[in-house]
């Protein structure tokens, strides 16, 4: 069991408030990812859960027990860091076995635990090698093995893949997802990479300036971001934002004007929107060449040919803001060639002056909401 509860958790460094009253429940067996830009507080929050940093106020509970005053070794957690922190003079076996030797575990039981962890991580043929003989991905698996043998209630990962090259990161993402399914353990993972968050998490916690901007399943955050920060952070390339003026509201949604063109965005209408400046959001992958409910003339300055996709960047409206479209790989488009970019109303998001989203009329499936068994939704 590995349930975690954070109740109004704050962290101050002097007068500077790093974390501003975090409330969060992590259910037993969940894979939860903390994601956000540098300085948002995600690693600090993880270190506080681990007991490496003190909590200024609030409570951290593991399985209902307050652990604020407990040292890391007594919290039932195991942490895997960005650096592998392996002992270069020790074999893989001894590196994995190290925490068990500290506990003075009987040799027979220790050997069984290490060999079991090594089989799970496909390291059973490497146990007598030294870390210097391993690849980066294998070294990270050794560090994970050292955490597995402790049989913790909660695994904590602090950007464990950031030192690996792109191909190894992709492989390790798959391995970690398999490991989670196999162990059925609670895992909390910190990253600044939203692709890692989207591909591995049961739930994502998006942090911004010490606060939770939104929590939800990956596709829930993609389809229904709560604000412009989440909308711009989740998704790659990031969402385009256009300033629009509200013309009025109706049962069909909110009618907005963008430079003489009007479009009705199917979002829940609110009173008092007429005449106000709003923000229209559309993801690059939802833009097509040609006309749409809203049609823009754009002149791409940069074209990226990625094989399956072509990504075009253009500055529009003299605002200097990049407008990005992700098109099919075969798209007939060239730099400095003006084209029409079409946007469908159902693909649009709408945000008020404070950046808060107006609720989209999009039906999310059980899978979107992170429920693998639709009958449980």
C-alpha cells in the first residue's frame, strides 16, 4: 500500500514562498507525474515527500500516518535521482544489495531479493560487472534496482532520464511504464518534459510558480486545460493563442471576432462576456491548409520536415508571436509562401481575461479520463 496525502503543504526559503499550500491525494498504485517549468517547485515538493527537505507548514501523510518529522529511511519511500549515484568499485550485485547490507539482512534472503530485482530489470546477466562497463540506461536500471529491493511503499523519481540521450530516454520510458504495471507500486515522478508526463502518467500534476495549475489524466489536460498556462504547457508544439473580442453568447456557444471574422466557439456561455477581450486557443495539429470556420493568411518563415509531419512557423498580425501549424508530412508548403490556414470551431479553446478556460463542450471518454475499464467510469 502506498497512499500519499499532502495537506496545505508550504515551503519557505527565508521570506520567499516556494510552495503555496499544496493539497494533493495520490492513490495506492498510481503513477503520478509532477511537471512544470524550471523553478515551479516540483523537485522541492518531491524532496519534502522524501524527507530530504523540511516542510515549513502543512502535513505529509503516507498511508494515513503523518511523516513530517520522520527521517527518509523511516518513511517507506525509495528515491531514484537524476545522477545514478552508483559505487564504481562495486559490482552491479553489490550496488543493488547495498541498502540491504546496511540493514544487515541475511545473505540468503539478500541474494534472492537482488536476483529478483535483476530479473525484473533484465540485469541478471550483468550482476558481476562494474558500473563503468554499463550503458547509461543500464546504470539507471541498477539505481532503480537498488530502490526495488527495499520494497518501498512509494517510489520517487527525480528527473531520472534527463542524462540519457533521446533514444535511451524513449526506451527507458517504456521500461518504467512496464515496471509500474509489474510492481503495481505507487510512483511519483518529476520531470520538466511534458512528453514524459503524457506518455507515462496515470495522472499529471502541473505546477506553476509553487501552485497546482491543474491535475488530471494526460488526455483530460490535453482536451480540457483549465487555463492558458496548462494549455500552452501540455502539447508539443504548444497551443497557438489569438486575441479575440466577444460579440455575444447563445446556446450554441460564444461568438468571437478576430480581425473581422467571426466564429462561434462551442463552449459553455457566461453572462457579461459581450465586448470583452478573450483569448482563442488552437493546437497546431488541428490546423489544416485551406479554409475553415476561421481562416488565416500566414506566410511561414521556417518549415520543419519531420517525416510524418511538417511543422510551419509564421508571425501573424505584426504581433511577432509565432503561429505554428503541424501539417501532414507531404504538405505542399514552402518558406515565404503565403497560404491559408483553416481552423474548425469545435477544435478551439476559449479563455477569459484572467486566462481561465471556458468549459469546452467536448465529451471525454473513459480512456481520456484515465479509466482503463470503462465500466468503472
